[in-house]
């Protein structure tokens, strides 16, 4: 089943986040999220689930020296890395904390963002209630999440494509359909939702897609779980690695106001 071109080892989580942020897709959607935040100098901005601090510098530049940026993450290793990367920025602090129970007082911030975090958390609705609590009235939250149920990978055997997407949606990602659910969940948490921006990247290069999708690693898991046979997995990977390649998945940027 093993191909000769795709990545088989699971990358380090921090290295993976850095990798995605460095792609054209990563730079593009992050810039759009920053634009939608509409940050003004002097504001307090939260990066909720900040990871290794990938976006803290751009937020700090937006608030200028008169503002404050607070990153929150539950992973101690990510928090340590984020602190190291922003050590020279006096307007930035990074805190260890759970977004289900933020270590922040009520109405503490003007802006907040979360980027590909809610697909993984135990209770997105609770997280959104926390986001609403810590934002000031009139504050703005911008969230970016994929909808993995929209993942489409071309293959001559459409049953294999459907089985692969179904495995990703049902078994790999905890909240795989969060992209489409965000506007409803935000409204239920007390937000107004003035804008939903769909972004659908199309991958034509299998190796570039693999850097984000982990095609072979996911296929191996699907075989182990009984969602694909060894023979089916071999045909799946053989075509993806040698034939014309196309894959797409829709990513939603949701703007919410408190």
C-alpha cells in the first residue's frame, strides 16, 4: 500500500502549523481573517488557540504599541514556543489556558480570532459562549474552520473517494463539519453574524496537497480501521501519486459581533 512519494511519518504539531502558515493558501486566508478583524490601534486582541504564536506578530503590528495582544493555548509546548517567538514584543502576552474556560475577565477584549481550533475541541458551543463573555459589547470575533465533509478528491473509483472523505469526516476530525455549523453556533451563543466567507482551495499538485491533507497517513489509518481494504488503498494511492491530481475542500471564515 505504501507509495514512494507521500509523507508517512506524522509531522511534529508545531512544524505542521508552521508549514501550513507558510503556504500560499495559509498566507492568503490568514490575511483575509486579519482584514475581517478590522483591528484599530490601541485595541485588545485575543488569539484563542494561538498555537506556537504564528499570528501574534501580525496582530501586534495591527494594534501598534498602544494596544495589547493576548494569546491563549492549552498546549504547554506551544505556549513556550509562542512566548519565545514574541519575547521582543512588549504588547504580546501568552497564557496557558483552555478556551472552554478562558483565563480572562468579562468584556476584556475588543477583537478575538480562532483559526482551525474549533474542529478539535470537546465543546465548540461552550467555547463560543466563552468568546462572547470575554468580548466587549460591539466586539468582533473572526473564526476560520474547514468543513471536511466537502473534501473532494478526484479518483476513477468514486466509491474510494467517498470512503476516504467519510473516514476523515466520521473518524479523523472530531468536529469535521464545524465550518458549516459556525454561524448557527455563534448565533446561539449570542453573536450577530454579519458575514460568512467561503474559501475553496483547489489542489492540483499531489505533493503540495499531501503537506496539508496527509494523504497516505490518513489512508493507512482508514485501512487499520476497516474503512478501506489494502487493495483499495493501493489503487487509491497509486492513482493519486501518478495520475492527474485534483482535490478541494471548503474553508469558512465567519465574522461574529457581540
